C-alpha cells in the first residue's frame, strides 16, 4: 500500500472514467489516445496549472489546500466516499510512511455484549473496518451461520465472500454487489489506516487467492459504511430481505454496530421470528448437551 502509488492509481482511475462530454468539455477529434479526460483537461476543470495537477497525479498531494482538493473532487466528479478518500490520501501525503502496526485483537467490552444480547428481535453484530466479526447476539449467530462455518476466528465477511464464493453466492442474493462493496470498504479502510498489519495481511491473502478480489481491488473504487438493504437465502428459513443499519460506536473508534430488521407483517419479519425460535431451540439443546456431558 505505497502512498504515492495509491494516489497515482486513484486519481488516474477517476480521470479515466470521465469523458469530455460528461465533463462539459468539447472533444476535439476522434483519435484521443487516453481513456477519459486528459491531465490538462482535469487541470482546467480544477482551476490549477497542468504542472501542478501532473505533480499531484504522480503521487504528491502534500500541501494541497482544502480548496484545491474540493476543486479536484468536483472536476473528477467524486462521490462522498471518493472525496473522503481523496482528503485522507492528502492528509497522509508527504508524511513519513511509518512502520506497520499490529493492532491488538479487538475485544468487545462486556457492556457492549450486553447491548447486543438485549436486542432480542433483530440480528446484530459488532465488527471493525476489516470486516472481522467481533461479537454477535443469538439471532446474529443464527443469521450468519454460513459465515461462521469457517473455524477461523474472528470470522471475516470478506474472507467468506471471496474465499468461499460458492457458499457466499448461495447466501447473498446480490453477491456481485456485496463483493464490490466489500472491496471498496476495505480500500477505504486502507486509506484510513494504511499501516494496519492485519489489514495488509488480509488484502494480501485475498489478492493471492481470489481473482475476483484482484479485479475489484484494482478498480480503485471506495465505499462508505452505510445503511441499506441486504437480501440473503438462509439455509433454515429461506429468503430474508433485510434493512441494515450500520452505526459507528464513538466510544470504540473503528467499530460498527450492524443491525438487521424487517417491517412488521412482512414475510421476512415472519421468517426472522422463525429463525429466532430455531436459534433458541439450538441454544437450549447445546446447553442441555453441555450440562449432560459436563
């Protein structure tokens, strides 16, 4: 995750996707040798000199003011996630690269586990920017049982999606979108903390083992953690169309609380109730087994 390479590839990939017509510029001639905008066209749109933009695209955003970055974001038609990523790259530009840091395995405070356990009618879990599953409630464990089938801990959604694609495409109805979003969110996390050794190891593992991940990672796309809709095919109760809320935990930087719900009276709400009943039965059976063999 070399800093200059990250900047160069991000800016050049954003430039390549915008045609002169889309930018409101005349396209002189039909023999353009570049895909998308030329560097001088981006410079014109951003109101900076060509030399300055070329220097930025070669990997140096050091010293760029917020005004210049805003103009560049507008010229490249960046969305909210891409703009945020650009500003993070700029804040790090010119700073010492620093050593890799092994962030201690995140442990979830008992009070947060109590919060999860108090959410009895909705699957919920707590994860980090690497998509490690750090804590879950009973219904969350039942919902994510295919993800938890991998014995590695903490379980990791990105590993499940990219390294077990057959099971993941069976589970996630919108598998292609989920795969793209995960790669984009991991790249966003890399922009936030490029020296996280666990993240570097995860990206390396996925790049080595998954051609799909290599393609999605090379796209330079970034995604924010956002609320939305997730559709799954659960092996016990079937199709679930879930509303997802992803909430940052201010007291635990880098951690998110993810909760899945469904409107009352819908088939998904009925199936969630069925899943909760099944999960409670499984938990009771496990407890009885442990007591009998204790």
